[in-house]
């Protein structure tokens, strides 16, 4: 079953209805090779780029609960939201947790460095880069 983009009226309500319909089943069913750590990444991304941070955090928390905190993308987005809300130290810990899951990710390391910089730890930030 393929999804076709309906003409957008620009309504957030219409977007949420589409999101709910997709997440309820049908076209939202994931391929059998998708791991539980990746199941909600599409939804987390969608909510984050729409700047619906409250719903995004709900999806992130569900994802992290389901996979015992082992979802790199969920940790990454949660850290971005926390940092945006001024919770720099907590975001740093979350970015470090994401880096522990994928130590070769340049994006994770860059965000660790940025968080260190924002905390005034300039030498540590340079060392990360």
C-alpha cells in the first residue's frame, strides 16, 4: 500500500490526522527487518521538524522505554530539545549516551562538543572536535 501526499491545506490538524492514521497501521507497518530501536524514528523526526516538541518528547520517551534507552536517534532528538529549552547539562549527558551507542558518529561528537562549548568548557570542546 503506497501513501500519496494529499493536497495540503496547511492545517496542523490535517497533518496530525495523517500522522495518527499512519501510526495506527496500514501504511505505517514497518518492514520485518526494522529493529525496535528504529520503529518510531520517522514519527520522532516528523514531530521534531514540525516543532511539536511536546508530542515529540512523548514519542521519544515511548521509544526509549520500549528499547531500554538504547535508541541513538531518540536520545539525539531528546538532547536537542533539552538543549533548546536551556537544559545544557542534561543535553550533554544525552549526547554522550548517544555517542556511547555509536562512537564513530560525527554528528553525535559534534553535538557533545557544542554542548561543552555552551557550558564554557572550551578546551574540552576543542578536544572533542
